[in-house]
């Protein structure tokens, strides 16, 4: 996730959409005062900064005071005292960004995210999830093991890479100004950054991650039941962007 005060924009990072590559490219041009959240594991060329606190003196004081109270409460309960969480994190939702940073403070900022055909997105997620497995499940088995659909990172939550709630404010409609398409990443990103005053020629997209399947970049064919599971999980994306299942 990135907040650029120099160029007045917020980038909401989604899953399986080259989000880390976009972050690496943007982090070089957004300014020293930008919020750039860490990625794990770290990626060469990506320089996280200003993510520990909200970034405004009054909000920073409230943040510190709130977490001092939480730590005191944990001590009194005999519970371990954890390090305070950072104010901003990688796959943060737009409404969380506005709440932490202050909605009035970010008024007028351009907001954008990227989305991907959900059927292709799920195949990419499946390839990544099984890449190190000695006895990987079939696609259908993996799909049926996913719960719940979305709302958290698909690896840690054993979910599917549903991102609609990240770039929606109400859970039903798109809340960002622009949703670029992964399938036309370079062109859409160039068009978006130009609207905030960044020269598209200054943006160079690296390739930071790969999800190559075991000898097959396209992955397994989707059966009818697989298509139904994916269509149900991504019903909002399909309704908003008109994604369609792959042809037989």
C-alpha cells in the first residue's frame, strides 16, 4: 500500500495482480514523505518508509497513547506484551487507510487498485500455493478447502484471493477512482499515474514474483464445479467488471 503526499494518491494493493512490482516502481517516485508499506520477504528495489505511525502529530500521539493503554492492560492481565502494530500494512483496505490517516487529510487524493480476471487469478493463486508441495491437491480439492472466501490474505487464511473489500468502501460498490486491469497492466498504470502528474516514462515495472505451474503456465483446466465455486466467491467482481468464465 502506498500513500503519496507529493502526488496526492493512494494505491491499494490487491493479490495476484503484480502488486509488488507496482509498489517497487512507484516507491521510487512518490517522495520521501510517502507511506510505503513493507513486503515479506523483502524485495530488492522496494524501500518501505513512514508506515509505523499515522503521520500526523495529533494522530501519532493518539496512536501511541492507545497502544500504551493496550500494553498496560496486557501486563495487568499477565499476558505477553507484544510490540505495537504498525499503522499501515501491505494489503490494507481503503477504508482502513482513510480511518488511520484521517479521511479529511486525504480528501481529494486519487485512489486506485488493480484487479484480475478471477478465473485466471485463482489459477495463479493455486499455482503459488502448491509450488513447493510434494503431493499437491488437485485444483478442485484445493478450491473446496478454501474458507472463507476472501477478507484476508489467501495463503494465511486458506482463502481465495478476493480483494473487492479492499477497494470498496461499502462492500457493494467500487470505492476507488480507478481500477486498472492486470491483463493490460503497463498501459493502465501509465494512464493512472499520468492523471496524478507522474511521467509514465519514469515508471519501470520489474518482475518480482513468478507463479509458474509444474510445467504448465496455464494451469489445469477448470471444470464446471470449479467455475461455479469461483463465480460465487467473485460475484461482485463479475457484476462490476463483466468477467466471464474461460471458453470450453
